[in-house]
């Protein structure tokens, strides 16, 4: 199938070098990043092809999500890919091809359904049980070994649903990202100075983002990804940073790695909505269903307490949700209703929804 590739295992030498690099300070890489100047060759929006003299107008981006072969990741990836196919060619969309970057190290049963590229997980349990640490390493491998036709890349996650056609929100060499309210560099300046030295400027240069969703040029992501990997591992190895950043550590690492390259993202609040806190879909582009949605039968939010009606992706860790989930009771925000309807449409139309398992 087009898009299906298996890179195989990394050589023993590569794994040894990686392991050594993860346990020792890799200041050479950071020094390179610090000295790197954000003097990109040109703004791709106005780039002129050297051979034809024609201004480039191709804003297509490649949709890339990192995933595992666990059932929890698989069913979310299937829903995400279903909606990608629905909106890809709609007016206003700049979507190009799609790749699920599978960092389990081996093919799974979705290879024929979803265009996938197999990469290796971190060696020797270096993720320390924090599986998201595999994400930057997956991008490093994919960017090095895959053939990617588009000049832009959208970094996405399995629990994203395209609710409206998504244009290329980046502006040439200026990537676009979603601002997260809980990424607060200014409140962690002491810790971040371990990874973002004072000579680089104020910590407010670090954007309040993670790596996803982000639309960025391929060349720029190739520069940032190794530093993102390095900073992620150094943060995880630093007890103070690990405690402070917790489950969003890898997000802080991407933001720091970008700032080390002098990169500022265009912050787009319309990039994504997150039920139940965002109440309306409107003209936003991605539903991110990371939070549980719990309500009483009167339509009252009971967040933190299991509701009489609920939809929470964590209820389906070992297998997919059933088809035809019950709709929320009257009074529940439109964003939650839309989410459940979109999940139901996908599960009703994906073949073998109830039978596919990991492996």
C-alpha cells in the first residue's frame, strides 16, 4: 500500500551511541542550537523556484501523527484518519498526504488501513514509562528516512478530529501553534534556565505551546527535532524539571528547542477546541478530546466526578468504544454533542470496528 514503509531496527552501534548520549550531557548539540541563527533562506510563501523563476504557491502540508500499537492508540488513530479523509479535499483545506508514525518498532494490523511508517522506540526503556518521550525520537527517524513530498508538516495526535477543513496556518518560515493555558514558561524560569540560557534572551521567548498541533516547514522541523529529543531526555533526567513539568514535559521541551533556534510560532486559538471547556465549535479546526466529559442528566457539568452521562477516552484503554454511543442529554454544550456525533459517524463507517485488536 502506498505510504506503508518499515525502516527496520536501528543498528546496535546507533543504539549504543543513543544510550550514551541520553545519560551524559550533550552540550555540543545545545551549543550548536544556541549559535544557530534564525536566518532562514526565504519565506516559503514568497519563494521563487531557482529553475523556473515561478513563485511557489504550494501550501500543502503533510499530516503526521505519532502513535503506538496499543488498542487505545489504534482506535483513536482510526477515527482521526477517517475524518482526515472526509475533510482533505474540501474547500479551504491545504491537507496533503497522511502518515501514522508508528513508534512501536514493528508493523501492526492497521498498516493496510492507515498509511504508516514504522520507527523504533527509545532503546533500553529510556522513556522511563513516559511513552511520550518516544515522540521526538520518532520524528527524528521519520524525517531522516521517509520520503515526504510536502514542504510543510502538521504534527497531530490520535485524539484529534478534523471538524472543519484546515488551511495552512503557517506563514512561510513562521510556524503556527496552539497556545495551551497550562504551558507557562515565565512561572518556571529557574528550571528553564538549565535548558535555555540567559544569553538566548528572556524566557518569554519560549512559546506556550507543545509540538502538537503545529504546522511547520519540513526543513525547520528537521533542525529542531534532534534538539527537541535532547532537551526532552535532559528534562526527564532532571528531577526538578521532571517534577515540575510532569505529563507536559515533552511539550515544554519542544517549546524550548524551538526557542533555541530563534523560532516564534504564530499562536492560533482557533487551531483547536477542547471539550468540555470550549463550548462551541464555530470556525475552529480540530477537536481535541483529551478531557473527560461528565454531565448529569440535567446537562450540568460534573467534571472530576463520573457523570450520569459521560464520554471519556480513558474508559476505552483496552479496546474501542462501541458503535452508536448515546448522545448527551439536553443542555450539554454543542462542542460535546458534535464530538460524540463525529465519533459515532466514524465508528459506523469504519469496517471491522468492533473486532480489530492489537498485533
